[in-house]
C-alpha cells in the first residue's frame, strides 16, 4: 500500500501544531490533554518522518545513477536497491499506525467469567478460565483484584468479576469475550463419559475519562451479607453491595469487607458495563457496514473450544487450532492472542486501503 503524501503531511502538521500549542498553553487541563495527544502522535510522526525521508532519497539516487559517473552510479544503484527493499516495510509500519484504532486499546479492563451450561462442571471450567487469565496477567506484570465472586458447589466459580490493571490490558484481551466451550471427562462424572460444558467471558474496558452519567434516581442500592469459605467477617455484617441500574436492568455486586469500598467498586463496574453497551452498539453499526473477521461484541458467540481428549484448543473465528491445551490453561495464551490481533490488524489495514482507494 502506498500512502498518499497528503495524509503523511497531515499527520506531521498536526504533530507540529500540538507541539507549538504545548509550548504556549497555560491552562492545566489543556496541557494534560495536549501532552496525551503528543504522546500518542509522537511514534506515528516519527515513523511518518522516516518514511518521508526514505521516499525523498529515491529521486536523489536516480539522479546520481543518471549522472554519468560510473563509480557514483554503481554505488547509487546499490543504495537504491536497499531503499526499495526497505520502503514496503516502512509503508506497512506507518499504515498500521494510521489504521483505525480502538480508543480503549491501552485501557485497563474488567474481567467477568460466568459458568454456563454444564452445572458443576461449568463452574469448574469457569475456575480454570479465571486462573488462566490470572496467570497470564502475572506474566505481563498486570495487577488482578477480585471485585465479587460466587463459588461453585464443588469448586470453581458460578461467577467471578475482577479488575485487571495495567498498560494495554483491554487491547490484549478484548477478543476473549464470548462463549468458551470445554470437552472433557468431568471430575464429577463417575462413568468416564466426555461432557461438553461452557462458560462465558466478558472483557470490559475500565472507564476513566469517559463521561458516563448515572443519576441517583436510576439506581437501587442493596446491602447484604457476603458468603464465602468462612472467617470472622463472613455472614456477620451487611457489607456486600448490589447496585441495580433500573433503566437497563444491569446488576453489579462487590463483596469485600468494606461497604464503602464495595459501593465504589460496584459503581466502577456499572460504569464499565454501561460504557460497554455503548461500544457494542457502535461495533454492531460498524459490522453492518463492513463484516469484520474478528468480533468482540457478541457475548453469545461461541468463540473457542478446549478439547481435553485431543489436547487441543480451537478458536472458531479464525480457524486456529493449537495442540498445547495444558500450556494454554497455564496462561500461555499469546499464541492465540497474537493470531487474533494479527487478523484484526489485517482487517484494519484493509479498511485503510479501502479509504485511500
């Protein structure tokens, strides 16, 4: 793809404008906003500048080849061949940076895992999935904090909600939303038959600067006694908080020891859920205009199967199968995430190419 020079000039002009305004700004809020935009634009502007310089070298080298000096022409031909080999890589790198981006790419995220069909085995599988993400987060240096949990009768979780804090959490995990299916002989099955169970995963971007207004009249706040595996505080005080958003019916909970902290966590999760509704509506509108290869909005979509008898994991959206199920469940999921992100990048590049004709 050859990017139009006008588009490259537009990026550089905007970057220089932001730099100039940063030097003149006195308002604190404006300085923060400009600094954030500058940080986002700088890697793009640097890549664009490198591409512009490389493009400008070609006519100079061609002029040297045509100069009539044999030694100079030979050297110029060699440099021109190297430049022609380098240009497509530079073009591709800039195109990726200019392709339509998810505004929440760098955000932290809220992880929700819920047992689906399959009874006790589904709860056990939900536990396996949560531990998989927990281990993966640890390898990335992200912090995981459990917001609410309902344990299964024989282990695992009927539902668990956690905050994962770090740079780029949502961008890495957003395609994990959907139905995950497991095929295995359950620990609860004496007959040794293979069962199919499921759990749903939702990855929501954590809301920070987004303006989500929640009116007090639109929520109902209930307190109740948290339940768990024991301890002096469990079942002693009404510290757990349940917030119901009346217009949408969304219910969020938090069940730590402090009622004040629980309300703050529940409100944070409610904002994330409402913001996610807005994202899904936009994603659906875009999908109707252009069918995306990788979806992240449809929570009811069966996206992946974990087959224990054959030791394989299959992602149905991109037709990827890896025969490393134990490693995947230990948190080694980059092999799947990288393939999903690459597919998404290809779709974004196709959209950019369509834009430029």
